[in-house]
């Protein structure tokens, strides 16, 4: 007998300049099994290379981030950061942040 398909889907939303870079304001992404936010971003950057500059994980972790990431309306710093595990039906919103003085 075949295995049951346990595919899940998350919704990604892009705001501001990320909407332009991705060419989309919203994207439904199928995932299989457990996936962390870090893994999702790596996968996303491979599929949409125009996002690499804004979503480079090393820069996001080392520097003051220019990207606000919300999972189901909660900023990832109050969750488990980039290790936040995603579940079926989650909504991830990417918001570019401009710093100034």
C-alpha cells in the first residue's frame, strides 16, 4: 500500500520592497514534514534568488536585522527565532524595516 501524503502548506506574505523582489504579495508553499523558519528561508531564497539580498540568513543573524518576520502575527524573537518550527496553515509575513536617524 502507498504512504499517506502528509503534505502541509504555509502562506508567505511579502510587504513593501519584498513584494517587488518576489514578484508576489502572497505565496502558498507546500512543505513536507517538520520545517524550521531557517529551512524555509533557505528554500525560499533558492526558489526566488531576487530575495537573497534581503533574506541572507547570515546577515539577518549577525547584524541588526532589516527584516521583521512574523509567524501567525507574532514576531519571531518572542517565538524560537529562526528555529521556530512551522505547522500546516501557518502564515509567515516578511516586512522590510528601514532604520534611520
